[in-house]
C-alpha cells in the first residue's frame, strides 16, 4: 500500500492569497483605481472588505477624485474637511457623486429629501436615510430686503447668501431661518463688482464701486474694499452667528474699468483692468498691499478687441492676464518684482487722481489655440437671416507644416458674426486639498444679432484652462528661444490674433517702454499635450434665445443725468455648469414679457484625463469611449408653480448643493434644489 502524501502536500503548498487577505496598504492602492460604484460592490463581498471600504482613506481618495474633476463637495456653512467625521465624509462624497452622475446622465429632478434641514445628526446620514418630505419642500422661498430691488445675488455657503440692492445696500441673509444677519448701508448708490469667499478664515471679501466723474475717456471711479467676517465658531445649535462688515481700503481709478479681481487676501493683493482709450490697450491697475497708500498703474500695450474676454490670476508671485479670443488664448505674465518698480504713492485726498506710469510689456507671453470639434456643427452653418456663412481661411500659424501637427478644425462659430455677449471665468472657489491642481473654467455666451429683424440667437462655448497654458517642455523652450532671436534681430513676432499685439509690443522698444527679459512662447501650430486636454471647446450648438432684463445705467454724458438701458442675460455659471432662462419658441416669440419661458441647464463634460470611472449620458464609461465630439446636453428644469419666470431679476447656481437661486420682482428669492 502506497503511503499517503496528502498531509505533506498540503503543508508544502503556500497559503492562497485572496483579495480580503491583502495588506491594508495594497488594498488602498487598489481602491485608488475604483469609483463609488466599485466601492459599494466591494462592501457587498464580505465583512472584512466591507469594513475596509468604509474607512476614511478610501473616501478621502474619492473626495480627491471629485475635486480633481472640479466637482465641489456639499459642505454645510464654512465646514472644512478636517471638521468632518468619517461618517460625514462618506455622506458628502456619496451625495456629490450621485449629483455629478445624475447631472451628466439625465435631467436634474427636484430633491426627495428635505434640503433645508441641517443639523449634526442628519449630516451623518445618507440621503436614502432621510425621511420623505412634502413635494413643496424641494425648494425654499426666502425674503429679499424689503422695499428693495435686487441688483446682485450669490450664495456664499449653503447657509448664507449675499445680496446687493439697487440702492447700494449689501445684505447677508440666513437662508435657513430667513432673516437678515448683517447689513451695510452707505446711504448712496454703489454697485457690487466682485466677491470672493475664503472658507478657511470664514470671511467674504467684496468690492463696491461708484462713479465720481462720468466721461467716456477719463471716467473717475471710487472703489471700497469690504470684508464680511463670520465668528470663528458657532456658539451653539440654537444660536445664529452674527457676521460684521468692515471697510478695508478705498482707492480710485481713472478710465473705463473693465473688471476688478481680488487675487489673494493673504498678501492683500488686488488688481483691475482699465481700458486705455488713447491706445486702445489694457491698463493694469494693482494694489500690491491694500493696507498701504500705494498703487501700480501701467499700460500693458495689449490690444483691446471686441472679441476678447479677460481674466486675471495670481500664479507663483506673478499677476497673469488671461485673454481669450475667437480662436486663441493668451497669457501675459507680470512678476511682482517688475510691478514693484512702478509703485507710486496714492492719497485719500478728494482731489487725488491716479495716473499711468509707463508702458510695460509682460515678462512672458504664452499663446495656444483652441481645439475645435472635428466636424462643423450644422447649426452654425447659417446666420440668423438664413444666409450661409463661409468659414474663413486658416491663419498662417495654422498652416505651418510639422509632422507632429494635428489637423486643425475650423471654428464653427467664428467672429464675426458671432461675438461674446458675456463671458464667465470661474476658479475653484470651494474648499479643496493641496494635491488638487488649480484649474479654471470659461463659459462664453456667443451671440449673432440680425440687424433686420433685431433678433439675437445664442450658443454656449465652454472649456477649461490652467496657468500656465502649457508646460515648458523642450519643444516650447525651443520656440521661446526662436522668438527671442526674432526679437533681437528686430523682426516682430505676432502670435495669435487680436490681442496678440502684446507679443508684438514685446519685440519693439521705445524710450518709455519696458521690455527687459520679455519672452514670447507660441504653440499655435503644435498644441502641447497638457494644453490640448484643457483647450478643447465644448458647445451648446443648437441656437436659443436667452431672456434678458434691462438694467438702467447712467449715461457717460458730462452731466451724468441721463440713463440708458443695458440688457443683461439671465444666465449663471458654476464650474462646468450653466443655467439660464430662455424663450420656449424663438420663431413664435412676439417680443412681449409674457412669451412662454423655461429654465434650462447644461452640465459640460469634466476635464479630460479625469474621466476614468465616470459614466457619460449613454451610461457607458468615459474610458471606454472613442475620441469623439461631445456636446453638453441641455435639460429643462422643473420649477414651482408659484415661480413666474416673467418676473425674474437675477439667477445663480451652486453646484455643490445642486441649487439654483432666483430672485423675482415681488421681493422673493427662490432656492430650488435638484438631484
């Protein structure tokens, strides 16, 4: 009889390693490649993997993935990540993921739970654990300041809103208790220009403006920089914190101010763009420390064109002017050390007027083309009067030959006839983490006006971008050297279109023109791989007609007494999202205020390279989809029966809470919550 060897064989075999026996660090590495659906599947396998899949590091990774896709987490008030328990982190990540998936794949629906009940116990529960509520509780109606017309309205957290009225007041409102917490009343007409929320310090910074001398070319304006400070911590669940308004600085500008930017409250840095009428260029005004009586006001030499849109960003001790035109984006870098050379003293005296100091070229200029869809969109082939628009021939830069040059698609909505009616630049305003890259989003409302019928049709264009526009690889360094060689030899390098004059001015020199160490880099004919994913344009290409409200603005006459009406589109933008009020039928519109209207919404595709694990509108994973032209899918949002779209004054959107905020003429503010 042969001896049995079963025991020996068993002893000799190594122990089988299965998923649930892997070390925690290896499991966490696996979890980094999973989405929320996969994590939920993990939890259903066995007890050990269920326990692992509910740990804080797993959901922290999911939170980082959401933030990298520029999707904000639904925090309450001024909550920070460090304030969240593991149970609360699971709840907010689950809600944010469900909201993102729903908004990308179907029409947002009114929420089923009570969106306006916030307490410590509820934050630990998932949406499915919350009790059902009456159908009317998916929205909330709060009061606007009594006897006031709303001029500007924005949520500053899920708990508070900031409202500016046409009389000049600024009011902080408690959304949940429907009450005024604080009010700033200057007793005269001021306009709110810019607002910035700093979650870490529980503070809102904003600027107010008024015109002192009204003239088209030498308009004198005064600005006041304000701070709205919330207490460090809530006194208790039954106590409402009382914020306080504080004036931080006052300053004046000369010329037509295009925009003001609160770049960084920590070093007290502020900037503004001013149109220099004599040269039709952009002036850069800056307070390098708003606590000091000093200012910088230089002429950049960058041409101001009708098709240009402008933003300003702080990057590595440099003020960056970001400019977008129909086909190209430009970034102009001004180091703080360069700007300090042009610091001048200011004065609080009523007779003080700032003045331009010099024309100063940027130390670095970057230009990159937009990446248009691989086909001409059918809706752009004809203008509003039915005539065919021929595409302009490609520019010389686009015709350069290079084996690495991708085929350049024509702009489906070129200028003219399409011009930017309004442009919205959005930075990541929500609480984030140090490992998440800082990106920006641009949404442009393009318009085509028919001079005969006086009708205007609109489309939306959207893309993402970063600072700098592209990374400095060996190819772009070579381009930079070649541009410097052209500059030193006296030839003018004009990259891009329109505002590329900033590049041209960098290669010319006059006695009053600072050009030291000026460099121009263009990737007009070979888009950098990093820039390519950012510069791709997404469209809402089916023309629509957005509803506009008429704002009364003071005319630029010398007496300042006349008023004109300026149309303002009822559209709002958050990162990758847009909402607007439009006429239901463009062709049947009679031009009356009672023409049928609807509330429309679009969620654009997330940043390329961050789509792994996402599902598109067809329910398929982004990673498995071939490269194709993808548009934002427009949806119609349900509205309450007591909301009359004919009376809307302002509109806003908060993607973190899935909310649309609308003010109406009757002195009410509707907060509509979707899921």
